[in-house]
C-alpha cells in the first residue's frame, strides 16, 4: 500500500522545513504523494513542485485559507489550485496586507504587557516567509518569557488572550468561491476546530458550505477522536463529500507528531488522491 499526507506546512507559512526539505523528507518516509497547504500563501509551491519533479514523489499544490466563523476556527483547504491564476494572487495579496497590519499591533500589545519583543525579531523567526503567531511564540520561547509553544498561545496568543489581535478574513462563501474560481477542490479542514455543538449543527453548516462550493471534508486528522471520525465519515457519505486526511505537520509545536503517520497510527491510502483528481477532472469536463 502506498500512503499520502494531504496537509503540510513549510517555511512559506509557519512550518519548520523548507518546501525542498519537506518533499525530500516525505520521500524518505516512503510516501507516494503529499499536498503542501500553507496558510494563506502559495510561496512554497513552485519550489516544492520543482523538487518533486526531481525525485519520484507527487506534490499536490494546495492552500489553507482561514475563514470567518463565529466560534472556533474554520480552515478551508484548496487542492490542485492553479498557482498562476491572477485571482489567486489578488486574493492572497489582500490576506498578506491584513497580516501586515495585524502583526505590528501584536508586537505593540506584547510591549504594553512588559515584554521586550521587536517586529524585527519576529520577522527573523519567520525566516523570510509569511509571519504568523507561531513565530511570535518562537521568539517568546527563545527569550524565555514562556517555557514552551503551548504556553505562549495559552498566555498571550490564542484568540481572546491579551496579545491577540484579529485579522481580516474572507467569509466562508468568499473563500469557497475563489478556491473554485482558481480550479481548486475545496475541502473543510479539521472540522473539530469549528466549535460545533453536535452532529446536526455541523450538518447545517456543511449544507451551507456545500451550497457555496465545498467538495470534501478532512476526515482523518491526528486530533480527531474515533467518534468524530465516524461522524465526519457519515456526513461525507450522506452528502457525497470527498474524504481527505493529513497530519497538519508544522515541525515545531506538536510533539510526537510526524509526517505521514501523525501520532503513529495514520495510514492514508493513495485512493484519496485519486478521488480528488476525479473531482478536479469533473471541473474540466464541465468547461471550468
Ligand atoms: P495566524 O495565522 O498568524 O493567526 O496563526 C495561526 C497559526 O497559529 C495556526 O495555523 C497554528 O499553527 C497556530 N495556532 C493557533 N492557535 C494555536 C493554539 N491554541 N495552540 C498552538 N498553536 C496554535
Ligand atoms: Fe499553522
Ligand atoms: Fe488549519
Ligand atoms: Zn494546517
């Protein structure tokens, strides 16, 4: 059996490995295919695809977009996006601008809390890629304000914590529309972070998302309980959604989590990729 991992981050967003490194690592781990799904950016994709061409590993160009949602957080994955589509560049440019405005405000808030941190330090931690809260966490750790990554989020960075500043996001409808416009297959990432109250609340939300172009649901994810997985499978079957999965490997924060296998027991067959491809090809046949 050949396995895949369809949710990975690189240095282009808040992962630790460069696109080249992650492709090589996936190959060394014996995977057949991966998707690079950085937050709000495609900066890592050209490099990842180029490296994939050199070694025999399939890399799916992907993205993970944060969308507006009243409780918890909603992340929408896009697979097989057209990385040269002008609309994609326009929309991501907008998100970069939103980040550019948010990040200095978080530095200010931390300073007001008596923490000596500069924007330059955070930029440096990002290694030149997109700057996000994990890079703040890294600096707070390095400067010994916190003992670990989780403490940085708990005390300062999580939604509602004293240094948190929200940033502009697309509505789910807007995000789904543009993922579809740029030929991506849209999948709801890790539904367990949505903060939904039970099966029917998630079902109602899914129906709305499907109406806006959602095609799949990330069923297999290291943080999903067996019960959650069963629920998501059931909903996917009921509404004809693709079932995908991935580890969300960043390389820093989640101890004991590894690419391809998650916490050790994940095994995602290549048929997931074949199903995604079939969904993508339906678009082309319908003239999109
Ligand atoms: P940002 O896009 O800059 O708001 O940062 C979001 C990223 O921070 C997520 O993709 C995660 O990698 C990380 N993150 C968010 N919340 C937490 C949390 N409570 N604990 C650990 N990491 C988190
Ligand atoms: Fe992340
Ligand atoms: Fe996510
Ligand atoms: Zn992710």
